């Protein structure tokens, strides 16, 4: 009888646990954790001596929780997470629904911003997630766009990212990803430059050269699906972003620079 009672209790606890992990519960839990980052950032701004350590812990806790949820519950890759987006968690999903990037500012840096990303992807019948650069390990760039590119039987994902290095200097890049053999490959080298084949293009610039432009009019890296061309703003010798672009067009095997 005692054994039977234990089984009933175990089944009840298990059912409650499973029932609790609904999309609404997951989003609410993530939002609560994410808001602690803002809270400790505000406390740090007010001079709270313990806020710095607490801010790092809040980021670590959110990173772990986001990674765990997105890997344990495959359906999360399709959830809009509107409340998290409203709280400034940037989320970008590939056109085929197989790859997603979650990106946020950890607020653990000063004039140099330190960001973090969780990459979620589907590989067969499994959903996996990885943390790109834990905030305590130096941080990562922030992502601002995601393109999906199919070439024959292969699919590539182009993540547009940015870095804020100081109050004056910033940088923008494009990094290529692909899901291959059940894992996410972030070293897809199909961009040919003078120095060889690479998986990304990156440029640094003086933020003052674009600060007076409306955000939507600032030159940045884009990918034209129709012409299969990557457009990269030309930066002059003074680190100023110009209105000219360097173009890399897909030739059927890789991207190579073409004359404008």
C-alpha cells in the first residue's frame, strides 16, 4: 500500500511538472529572469556596490534557463515570445524555421558593450541549443538580422551582427552558419577574399560618421536574395562609412568580389 502511494505521488508530481511547462509558463519564467538583468543594471547605475556581481549572475541564470528551455522543448523555436521581444530580447528566425538566434545586451560592459546569444536549431528530430560566448567569458556581438540562403541541396544562414567597442568605434559583420551532420557549423567558409576563404566579413568604423543619419538610412551589410549578392559598406581610410558598397556575388560554389 505504501509503495502504491509513492507511485501515485510520483505520477502526480510528474504530471504537474509536465503541465507547468506550457508556452505561457515558459515565457513568463524567461521574462521574469530576463527582467532581473535590467533591475541589476539599474542598481549598478545607482551605485549599488553588489550590483555588478549580481548582474553577471542574472545574465548567467537567464542564459542557462533560455538554453535549457529551448533545448528541452522543441516547439519553442516557433514561439513568438512577444513579451521578451518587448523587453528587448532580439529574436531572429530563419525562413525555413530550422534556426533561431536569441541576442541581448548583458550590460556588463562599459562603453564597450558585451552581448550574449543563444543559438537554437533543428537537426533531424532533435532540437539543440548552444550559448555563444558566456557573458563572463568576454561576451559576443549582438545580432540584428538573419537571412536564409538555399544553394542547391544546401542551406546557409547569414547572421548580421554588430559590436560597440567604445563610445566612438563600432563594427558590423556577417557570419555564415549551416546545419550539417546534425550539428550547427559556424565556420562555413564560402566567402572568398584576397586572403582566402572565410566564414565572415567584418568592418570597423567611426560611429560619428553615421550618428547623424536616421537608423534606417545608415549603411550596413545586406544580402540580396534575387541577385545572390552580399553588399558591404565601404569604409575609407578615416574609418568613415561611405555610401559606396563592396559586393560579393555567389558563383554557384562560393561568394567572390565583383566590380561595382
